[in-house]
C-alpha cells in the first residue's frame, strides 16, 4: 500500500478527488482515506503543519496500515534557483533547525544516532525523473530542509546552506516524515512544489498567490507517477 501525506487540505484535495472506492477511517488523532489510484491501493492523510504533526501521523500510518511506500507531497519555499511551481525531488532530506555541532563531530542538521541526512528511495527518484523528463514541468533533484518556522529570511538557513549547496526547498514536515520512515525502514519519496521564494520582497503574499497552483502541480505529478508505477 502506498501512503500519501500532505500537511494541509489544499495539498491533498486533488489526490482525494482522484481516489476511487474511497473510505475513511480514524485512528487516534487522524482521519485516513483508503482507496485506489490507477490500480494502486493508497491511504491518504492530512498530517497538519510542523514536524511533530508529521511524525505522529507517519507513525500512525505505519502502525495501522500495511504501508510499503510513503510519499509526502506539498509546497515549500524555494532557494538556489528554484522558482514558483518548480517541482523538487528530495534525494536527501535534512533538518535545518537542528544543531548539536558543539556536542560532538556532528554536522549541522544531524540528529545524534542518525546519519547526517535521510535518503529517499533511489528507485522512486529514478522513476519520477523518467516521467518528469517527458513532461513540461521544471524540476530539480537535490536536498530539502525542514524546520518549525516559515522562513522569510535566507539568513535563517545560512548555517545549513553552508553545509550543502543543493538545498532547493525549505519547509516544515519532510525531515520528520523521512526520519520516521527511516526508523521503520519504509521507502519514501518527498515531492515539493515551490509556492514562494526566499528573500523575495513579495514572498509572504506569494505563498497565498501560488499555494493552490503549486499544490496542484505536486498532486497532479504524483497521480501521473502512480499511473506509471507497475
């Protein structure tokens, strides 16, 4: 079963409308939607914003459903040349607001006991790139960084950018989802569509201006990915 996680209703609405044989079931603090997309059994959930919501929801998914793949979709702030509605495939996912570098020889963003980054499933990345190469969609493959804040000033993420030069998306859930998936040894893929660009003078307004289009871009691509996966 493929699990699909979005933080906000707008990020999962297109997926939910595409599902067939839709059924809802509640476990603790979340409502999950089961159904099929292009012959794949899927379970869809709105996690809420932020790392704790994302981690709790991912754990509930894995504990209550026969999940063999997790896909997290949504919107993000862009940087390093990522523009509005670009799709970002996260090959590696990191925290930007974790810093234990004074404690030992950890790098910025690394949780003690974990690798410096969480690694997406390479087969899913390759399948996604193969499809994107045939579509009129601008995309980048690189790193995505997460923290519990809406980042309007790139100075906030300068410490993590000093470690990695290919972080294209800044957002609030991906690292927590990747972290939990890694602990449970469940393959994952993180997709982000850029709704706003760090340091743009209109960034705060752009988030709302491009939110729907960016969310639709990510969701529509995921549907096409599911169509191609055998």
